């Protein structure tokens, strides 16, 4: 009996219990929810698998498993050839078992061969298996599984739920171990999904070239392989010579003087020019000058002109300037001079790029952060277009309510295995609400009403331009599609009053009250957040703080919706301010319209505008030279319009500058050939 007790020592029982716990935990997760979220940890025993190569699996005498990736639990199932004393089943049974991968890794990620993409850059094929309960995948190439977030080398995004094989390039160091970590987009968050076998960076020898290929602007005369338009090209020093379009930023063509004539051309604003909000073109000024020429001409190539077409001239002046509204595209401009007998080759050529602005929707500032169980509460979040273009159209926003914790916790691999917080996570999508189009820099409030059934600590967030968690990109093409969801905001939910309130009182925020507290309006229990704090209080509702000041000294009221305040005196006790919050009707309101908004060239439109509220002064100006300082105008003639024209009403108000604009476009005209 004593021998039996020694055989099953305390340490052995602890190991056995831990193994039973982990296996039971894996069975629990796979039976209740399918969440492959964690990584395998290599065993540190002498029998551990240490192979980092392919699935060769060959073994002769020892008990070392040589399956891929140095993990005894090889998910690909390729075993080695059998030999004396070896394990070759492919399930990693060649040594003391490693901690298993929890979940279903066979639906996860597979790595192909590593090849050279270019000097210092490796390329690897990544195959992601389809899975229908997620929205999308992403893959990070990392160097440290204990710190995957902090060792990312490259990220591959936008892999659909249908999976597929993708080529991924990454900066590699020869001999360094890399892993591909797969994340699934589910329940509105990215979660760990699977990790690949290890793959090793390889050395990529630099390309050998006797003469490095360089490109220079093709700015010399002579034979022309490009239809008399050589000033827009650059050539290589290769043999045979190659030609390509002169790229923006590559340089300019500045040939030597032609028959003693020189010239320069420039464009303002410097490129690339980003199309302004609510516009379709970039207004640019093209200027040029020639020396020792009788005439000059400016030529262009791009969306508005065929190659080498005149944009202005010939002109008898030695310099010139034109204003053009340029749509999105790549352009080239040059200037040439006339010496009295012939036009010389272009004297100076430049390139220019016009790019479209894009909106970018973000979310912040969810309020309130407290609620009462069983009582409907209206939440508000600020949706802001931080991009440089209008959304153009309206879009959907939706709230998410979370009753668990977010994601898998930090720590080493073993900690991540034990931390199964995501398995307990419950996230509900509330019905979406609609929001009107947002101009660049504009904001609006996304509101939603929700009733928490029980007291506790919850979290809430808003996702802009999304109808639900499966809506990956929404309807607005943005400069950044990954920042539409705001952060989680904690909401503390208290219980209902106990015992039930009586004596003409009702329960609100866990207290029996006869009226809604300061910072709220309505009648208990239906109290809503006020738009502003009342007289004698400061702060932002519902957090209104009474103003304490010296008796009979000056004080200021709360602010109305546009930030206006009144001044007054503190009462004799110094506990309140006599100043009342200004009326909302005092807020400045600007209005500007044009009728019609499309006119024929050199005709007029009618402008109607007004500026009401606390206005200090206004000016209405148009790009065609129109100007007025009147606060109100009705059907005022704009003056002749010969190009797309923006009219802007700028006003100084007691709460700062305000502006309103309207754009008038030209009706397209056609010339019969």
C-alpha cells in the first residue's frame, strides 16, 4: 500500500487534475459555442516536438515527434514514417502532450511555401477556410505568440467569410520564425481564431544589374516616338530605351533655351489638390511666362484636354494665367514660345494630380452612463464626419449592448487558454436608425432608447454607417473603413426603488422623488436629460452643478444649445446666479439658396439669404465677383456666371463665425460639328 501512495504523489495528482480541467474546458467550449480563440503552447519537456520544418515526420529511434510547427498537436494530421520507438500518428503524441488548441482549428489557416518577392521581402500563401458564422477574417504575420499584438510584421485585411487563398508579402529576416495569426470579425469585434504552423524567413539575394535602371524626364528634341507629345514622357537608361508617362512628382521637363527663348510654367495650389467638400473639381491657377518670345501658348493633357491641346493662347503677351476647374485625374502642362518664324519645342513641362476627397465617420461621447432597471433610457452618441468630403447621402447607425466582457484577455498563451471571457460574452444589436448626409467636419446625434431588464454593469457602443454587425462597409465609401465603431462605454444600471415609493413620489435612478432632479425634464419616472442646465447651475446635463459665488458679485447663466450665456448677480447667500439661460431663438441661423442652381454660361441666378439671431455682421460673396453686406436678400441677381461658382455667406456672431454656401453649376453646352 505504501508503494501505491508513493506512485501517485501530490504533484502527479495536481498534473492529472489540471489535465482533466483543460480537457473538460475544451469540451465545454466546443459543446456550447464554437470559438477557436487560442494558441497551442509547446511542451518544455525533453520529449517535446522541436521541428520547425514541413510535415516530414520521420523518426528512427527516439521518442521525438517531428510534425510541423513544433507543436505536438499538428492540426494537419500528417504523421511521420514509423520507426523503432517512435510515434508517427501525426497527432503530436511523440512526447508529453502539449496544451491543446481549444476550438476547431481545422477550419482555420494553412500556410504555403515561403518564396522571395524582392530583396529583403518574403511572400507566403495563406489559405483561410470558409466559416459561415463570421463576417470576415484578417491575418497578422507575427514573430511572438506571447505578444502577437506587439509583434505584427504585416496585416492582410478584407478576407471574406468565404475564405480563400491569398498572397501576403512581408519584410523578413532570414532564419527568424514567423506565424500567421487569424482573427475573425464576429459580434462586432475582432477575436482570435487560429494560428498557423511556424514558417521561417529566407534570404533573398539582391537583384544583380550591371547598370541600375533609372528614369529621367524626356525633355530633349529630335525623334519623337509618342505622337509629337514627348514632353509628357520620361525615358530609361536601359538598352533598348523604354518610355513611360511622366509621373507626378518624378520631376519636370526644363530643356535648354530654344532659339534663345526660355520659359516657365507653374500651378497653384501645389499638387496633389484634394477636391473640396461638396465639390467635384479643384479650382487651380495655371501661370506661365516666356523670355525673348513674341508669343506664348500653354498646352495641357488630362481629362479636360486631348494630348497637347491648347489651354490658352497663342497670346501676344510674354506671360499668361488662366483659372481652371479640374476634375479628378492626372494632368500635364507646358509652355512654348514663338520667335517670329516658328514655334519652338515646349520650354517647360510639369505634372499635376487632382484627387477626390473622402468622408470618414467616427463615433464618440455616448451619454448617459447610468440607468435604472426596467426604465426606458434614451442614449445619444456623436457621429462626426472627420474626412474632407461630404457623405453625399444618408446612412444607418446601430447600437450594440454588451452584457459580458470584451475579447480574450492579455497575458501569455496559457492565460489566454484559461481566459474564456469571450465564450460568456453576449452582445445584442439594436434596430438601426437613419441619419442624414453629413458634410465634411459636421456632426449629428445618433439616438436610441433601450431598457435594461436588471441591475448591473453593462457596456454600450455605436457603429456608424452600419445596419448590423454583418454590415462590413456600409453605404459610404470612406478613407478609413476600420474606425466606424466607437469604444465601449460603461453603463451602471441600478435597481428599482425598494420598497415601492408612496406619498406622491415616483422612483427615478433608484430614488423616490416628487420631481425630476436638476439636469432632467419631465415627470418621474419619465425624466429626460435637459438640453441645458438651469439658471444658477453650470455644467453639461445631466451633470449640473450649482454655482457657488460671492454674494452680490457677477455670475453667468447656463449655456443654450449654441453656447450663449447671460450675465447676472449672485444672490445674497451666494448659492445661485440670477442670470437666466438665453432663449434658443437668439442662436444665429443662416440660410442661403440660389434659383436656379444650373444656368447657361454668362447668365444669372437669383440669390435669397438671411441671417437671424445674434448676428454682428455678414458678407455674401461669389467667385464671379458678387458682393453684399445685407443681412437679408430676396431674389437678388447674382451677376453673370461663366464657370462653376460658389456663393458663401460669412457672418460674425456672438458665439463665433458661421458660414453657409451654395454652388451654381453651368448647363452643359454642345457645338454641332
